């Protein structure tokens, strides 16, 4: 068939689509990403809380793609997409396509604030953001270890958003600090993590049992949870909440939402209010049949028409369905409606403690932690095996 398929983004969805499409040697695939790695966002909380190193949370895209004869990886930045000409404008040229798969995910939504605040704040969705957070916390710990005066100073961390990411980061960081202070004979009262929840509870929309367990765990760890309020302003290292409370802070973490990736802002296709690309049940754009959108940057729904949350599992499922429908399109076969669903939610709650909701059963504690780690490893270990094979291929290639 000789078709050229371009996948924008080495995300969970992008990799899932690439691996399924690569099984058809007659298709030429180009995977484009602004980073040479796939960041395992589901393990970002461990990197932030110093429970793992950054190299444990990435998968090399060049080495992964080297396993497939019909896949080319390009480390490029996407400037814009011209759907009428079927061209992608890159930082060093352009790339044409027959079919395009958009899998660039989303970026952290941040408050409007001055440059000074940006130096003491970060999102947690990217590797850069997670490493920045980790380095800042490590530096603060070091200062307190070296100085008795610094050790007695209060240190406030604001986490804006009490969804899955906010709760995991709050629990992971507080657990790490509590353990650190105990082992170094410092007072854990000097650290205050403030978790800001806009709704009446954390983890809004999840099962009441999971909410109760997570709330109790945060309380035990001494995370300060502020419910039914939002951050209305940021002034001179102090946040003003909608309930008129003021909290001084040393560092802020944005975990309250996402927004469109910059390269999609000017893309002229139908989108929803969040900037996500509207797709048909077959996952191609409602504006262009040759553009498929998957993962966070797509307005994904289940069979009942209910919006699906932006998770790794929905991204992977959408990538696989999109790839299957691309193959069906090229072979002139009827397309298949996507049937995506949340099979379960696993939440890390600091240390070797987690909560899991499988819909029909819920459990928490050490057992849930072990299952969560197993799920993570079952995803990344096969990719790492492919990466190790890919590196050997790259090393044996003639220069």
C-alpha cells in the first residue's frame, strides 16, 4: 500500500498505536516527539518523592523504534499542523503524511502569575517538571541538614488540585519527609504540605470508600487538606484562597488540571471547551477523516457517551483502536467502534501503601501497593527489553 503514517507523540497512546501499526511492513511509520524518551507519568510521583531515579521513569524512543524496520523516529518540535496540505511544520523543516495520529497528550494548566513565582513552581506531568520538583526538595533538605536555623524554619508546599496526581504527590512527598526527618532527628513539624481541593472531598468522583481511605491516609501522614476552595490569587509567595485564607509558600505544584499542547492551539479542527479534539466513535477527527486523535488530547468517551478520564489505560486503548481502524481503512474494511473503559484505578498513598478500585472490589494497604507495582512493571519491562535490543541494533549500525 505504501502509505505514510505519522504519529505525533511518543506517549502511552502513541507507542500503543506505533507497535500495532508496525506489524504491517507495507506501512511506513514516522514517530515524532520533542523528547527522545517516553516518560512514565504513572511513576512520576515516585521520582518527585525520591523513591526512584529519573532513568527508571523513561523509555528511549530511538532505541524502541530501532526494533522495527518500518518505523523512523524523529526528535523534533512540532510548530504547526496544516491539515489541508497534510503537512506538519517542524522546527527544522516539514513532514507530509497520508494519515496522521495525534498523541501529544496535554500540558499542566498553570495560574497566571509573574516570573518570580514560576521559579518556585512546577507542573508534574513532564520529566522536566518532576526532576525540578525533586531537585528543589532535595536542596531544601540539604539546607536544613546543614543549618540548625534552617531546620527550625517552616517550609510550606502548596499543591493546587486534589485529583489523582495531587493526592499521590502529597502522600509521597509527606511520607518521604516524615521518614527523612525521623532518621535525621529533625522536627517534621517544619514541613507543611497543603493540598487544595476545589470540591468537598479529595479525589472527587471516585468511590466513597476510596475517598475515605485516602483522606485517612493523608491525615495520618499530616498533609493539610483544604476543601471547597480554590486558589484565587498568588502574591509574593503567598496564595489567596476563595475562602479568604492566605497561605505563604516556598514551592507550588500545579496538579489541578491540564490544557492543550501548544502545537495544537492553532489546529483548525473541531474541539471541545477543554481544547480536546472531537473524534467519531472510530477515533478519527470530526473534521478530517485522515486525522486520528488519541489519549489526553482527544475527547474520548465510553460506549454510553460518558467522558473518559485522561489516564494511561484509556490512552493505550485509544491508540490500539485507532491503529486497528487505520489498518481497516487502508484495507477498505468496515471500521470498528472503540469500546474503551476504565478497568481499575490504582492510587499510591505514600510508602508501601496504595488503594485500588476495580469496580466490583476495592482494597488498600500493602497488598494494593504490590499490585500497583506489578501493573507498572508489566507495562515498562517489555518496553525496556525492546529498548535493550534496539540499543544493540543502533550500536551495530555502520556510521
